[in-house]
């Protein structure tokens, strides 16, 4: 059943979708047990469930049963993609939020005398979250034979955070030019703190605009009734003899 559902999803998906799906899994953190093949099988089974659900809704209206089945099948078929995409966005946001603190700890460890790899290991061990997982994976890749540059670039390839890409680029350039790592880390940590403060200020400036819509939709009609209601009743009573 799983193989048949996977083949169905492959037929309905564009060419090269497996690579796109694997990319989304990387951004979402590659949850244990979940692979591109398993997601494709899930999409196929979701399609069948959506078709059956839509047909069941339109069971008493045969003319609409096919339409409901198509809508239900399409919605259920793309639901795993939406959930996976949303998980990837949330994970990237968590990486971005935790990056300044991780760089501060990394800077302190290096300035205290640890090598970069040992400092990276300390950050991976003493912090939690997706960034710590990426640091741990980069260390594992270095232990199996990859160079530091290759491991760090592989970490960047699994994320979409521009700040992390800039940090790795600065480290790679510093190693090529012979610039002390501690100096680069200190400057990068300071820059990340400034950017985090700027993002917080930007979000704070967006709050009045976001509040305006529910304020207009919810509070303004009630306020309008309270302010204009008594006058409208008085006018109706005077003109039409209406007494409410």
C-alpha cells in the first residue's frame, strides 16, 4: 500500500520533486524516521483520504460529489507540503533567534583558550535547539573526515539564515587570510546583537499597524453603536413617533 501510494504521488508531482522535498526536510531538521519517500507515500495516502472524504460529503448530491472529491483530494495532497514548509520556517526562525547567544558563548570559549572545534562542541553540548543540533552535526562531519570549511558550508546549505551564512563566510575568509578567530567571533557576535535589536525594534514598530485591523473590526462598531445609538433613537422618535 505504501509503495503504491508513493508511486501515485510521484506521478502527480513535478519532475525533480524528490530533491525539493529533501531540501525541505533539511530545513525542517530531518526528523527521525521521516524521509522523502515516506513523505511521498503520505501524500499519496492523503490524496486518497481527501477524495474519499470529499465524496462522502457530497454523497447526497451526486452532481457535486466529483467536485467535492477533487477539492478534498487536492487539499489533502498538498497538506504535508504545507506542514513541512511551515516546520522549516519555524526552525529557521529559531536558528536566527538563538544565533547571537550562541556566538557570544563561542566567543567566550575561544577567548578563554579553547580551540574553535572544542568551543563549538561546548556550545553544542550546553545549549538546546536547532542551532545546537547543526553545530553537533558539523562536528560529527569533521570527525568522519570532512574539513572544517566543508562541514560549516554544509551547515549553511541546510539553512536559509543569512546571518549564519555571513558568519560562516567570515570564518572561512579569516582562516584563509590568517586572521585570529577570536577577533572575527567578537565582531560577528557584536554585529548579531545589533541585528537582533534592530529586528526587535522593527517588530515593535509594526505592532500599531497590526492592532489597527482588529481595533477597527471589533471595537469601532461597538463604539459607533454606543455613541450614535441614543441619537438615532431620539431622531426616530421625533420624526416617526417610534419609541424603543
